[in-house]
C-alpha cells in the first residue's frame, strides 16, 4: 500500500517552516533509516531534507501518524541559504531487498 499526498501552501504560509511537502507512510521512505541518513547529512553541513512525524486528520478521519517530508521548494532553499538550482537525489524507494531465504 502506497500513499503520498503532496501539499503546496499559498505564498507566505508554512507549517513547521515548510511551504511545500508530502505526507507519506513511514515505510514508504524506509523509516527510520532514511530519516537517520538525513540527520547525519544535516549535522555535517550537507543538504538534507527535513522530516517530521505528524498526526494526520483528513476530513475528520484519523489517518494516524505519517511522515511529513520537505520538498525542494522556496523554504528548502531558504533554510539552506542557497540559490535555487537543480538538485540530484539518490534514494532506495524502488529497490527491494532480497530475502536470504530461497
């Protein structure tokens, strides 16, 4: 099951400092591994994506805890104090681990 909701807020609006982000299930991003890698990148002054675990209610329905993932947007560039430019990102979202069992 894959769920991802892309959110773009109006100019001047932000949530937790992000004006563009996705709400995704934790397992979609290999949580907690991807989160830990991003934390290590940030602590070493490298570009990193901000993640937050948030409780989501949509139209009154409780969707539970989801991962709020920062997008490459105005707030991302402002947080890192860099000019807008193309960013290449490597991920493991489409790699499936092989089982050690035959």
